């Protein structure tokens, strides 16, 4: 009887371990997302992209309706 209970408990405990991301996986995902955001921020705030965005906005505001 005891062996059946122990086996059932071990099986039930083992199933829950892979049922989602662990804290370490969340941490790695968060660091990767922050790194991607930093790279994207640097690209968007660079001089070339900033000048193109400003030119695009000026053209959009000067359109006659």
C-alpha cells in the first residue's frame, strides 16, 4: 500500500515540473527583451532615423486636404 501511495505521489510531483517556464527562464526572457529594446531604442534615436522621421512628419503635416 505504501509503495502505491509513494509512486502516485512521485508521478504527480513530476508532472508539475515541466508545466511552464521556471523563474530562470523568465529571467532569461526578460533580459533578452530588455536587450532587444535597448538596441531598438538606439536605432530609432540615431541621427539618420531621426532625420527621416522628422522629414516624414513634416511631409505629412504639409499635405493639403
